[in-house]
């Protein structure tokens, strides 16, 4: 799935999360949530040289690519779980970071994995411990992805 479709999917997940789980919140909390949503939505593709995340952080991309292939561990459930545990029990607790910021990151990351899971290449959610793969029918950058993007934009506009 392309970077811009990942962003649209992340916005969709974020909007639905706000609808069902969050009441009133401040403007700055929403900005923080949105910023972390974007970071979470783009970060998994740091394992691919030609991606928005890799262009922003080439040194981090080179480091990740030294031990992981594209859609390897960065596209598994382990990275969001590890980041969640570190953030929840260290950063949120000791630096008083609001939970909502952490949720923005996790929702963005989860939306990325969900988006790649419906492509033909799919993801290996338990990599490197299992080769079990979840895949769909969508070709990355193909017509179906464009249609998904248009549907998401339409939903957000009429929402
Ligand atoms: Zn990806």
C-alpha cells in the first residue's frame, strides 16, 4: 500500500476512534493525536528504502534495513507491542505524556498493518517467529487501492 493511502486509512481509523471512544478534548490534544497518528502510519515502511519514513530518517532506515527485510519485523505485531509497553510504563508514567498521544501512534501503526494485510504481498504478523502470513487481493498502487482511497475520502467528507 502506498504512503498516501496509509495516511488516509490512518485518518479513517483515527476518526472512528474519536467517534466511539473520545468525548471532548482540547485542540492541542487533537493536534498531538494527529501528529502521532501520522508517525505511526508511516513508520513501518522505514524498512523500505523508497518510502516517506526512510526519506525523513535515512540513518534509521539504514539501521532497520540492516536486520530486517521489507515487511519483516517492522510489519509484525511485536514493534507496536514493545513501543506500547515502553511508552505506557516509562514515558506516559514518568514524563506524564497523555494516553491519547500514545493511542494516536498505536492506531496509526495498526492502520498501516491492516492496510498492508489486505494487499497481495500481505504481512507476517508474528515475524520472525512464524511464517504465518495474512494477505488480501489488493495490488499495491493498483486500481483497487485508488478506489479504497476514494471511498475513504468520500466517507470522511460525508462523515
Ligand atoms: Zn508497509
